[in-house]
C-alpha cells in the first residue's frame, strides 16, 4: 500500500491540475459560445463538430460543461476558504481553553449542524434570492464547525506534548503556541479535510443548482444541466452523461488528492494526534 500512496497523490494532483487548467481555459476560450443558441442545431448527437452534442436550445454541451466548471469550483472553493478562515481559529481557541469557553464554541458548532447546508441555502434564497454567492455562503457556514471540530479534537492532544509544556514554561502565550507549535502539526489533517470538503462542495453545489438555488441563468451550471436533461434522458442521454461525468471526475480527483496529501505532508499524523 505504501507504494500506492505516492501514485494516488500523483494521479490526484495531475487530474486536479487538469481540471483547474480546463477551468482557467474556459474563462478565455471554449469551442463555441456556451450561451449562443441555434435551434437548427438542437439535440445533435456527439460528433466531430460537437464532441458532447448539443442541448435543446442548440448550445454546444462541451462548451457548457467547460464554462460551468468555473461556477462549481468557485462556489466549492469559497465555501472551503470561509470554513478555514473562521473554523481554524475557533478550533485552536477551543483546543487551548476548557470549561465554559470550550462548551460555548462547541455548542455553537452543534447549532450550525442543526441546520444542514441545503436548508441554509433555502433560507438564504428565500431572504435574498438564489445566487452562487448565497450557495457559497451556505456551504461555507456549514464548513465552519467541520474545521473547528477537526482542529479542536486534534489540538487538544497536542497541548499535552512536552514541547508545548516547555513553550509555556518559557513564557510563550496561548496565541503564539497555537500558531507556532499546534497549527503546523495539523496542516496534513487540514489539507485532507479541505480536499474532502472541496469535493463535497462540488457535489453540494450541483445539488443546489439542480434545485435552482445556486448560479442562475444564463450562467451555466452542472447541476442545472442535469435538471434540464431529465425530461430528455431517453432521447438525448448525453445531456445528462457529460455533466454527470464532470461532477464524478472532479469529486474523485479531489478525494485522491486529499488522501495523497495526508501521507505526503505528515506521514506521522496519526501517531501524533
């Protein structure tokens, strides 16, 4: 198994970079205008002219899939960034404290967990309207207690280590110890969790788009492409196959990358925490 781990990291990183490269390419070039409609070309099967076929409005499906990647990755990436930005400091603070302070932080996380990301997105959409920003915010709020619990659970054990005791004896403060001695030992764990939440975010964004709660027309989205294809699945299956494959491949490569990063960044992580 040890030999497979670097291979999984190489494959995961290679495919992740490929997905990112395609996403960046789609920002400046696609085979056709993803929003251009041509009813004379509607529902064409995959061919050399249209490798992924065309949809019910005559739009090139390959161009739509490429353009939709930017929306999906932006929402998932923003959600992970928000979770890291707020969840990690809260987790470090809770790990360094005990008593009512720790209880307040953890019960706050439980309160957020009581409202799933989908329900949060529905409430935000009802209050301010559906959008990619609201979808990212809903997923990000749900990610905060995820990272907070990971950091707090692993950090509590690290506070009992001898090097932390020595740092405290030397007069180092809680913030300094958390940043310089606790956080570096959690980077591998955070990398894995970030990759997992990124992959979850891609799937969740597709689900929210399917329900009409994320990116709104005319912005392309994998989830909305699946929603629009459901009535044509019998006559034009490519409309569901290609966006579905895009979601599957993206989630898979992010999971592979997370597993590989865990062993690459900190192979002793399990023993230390």
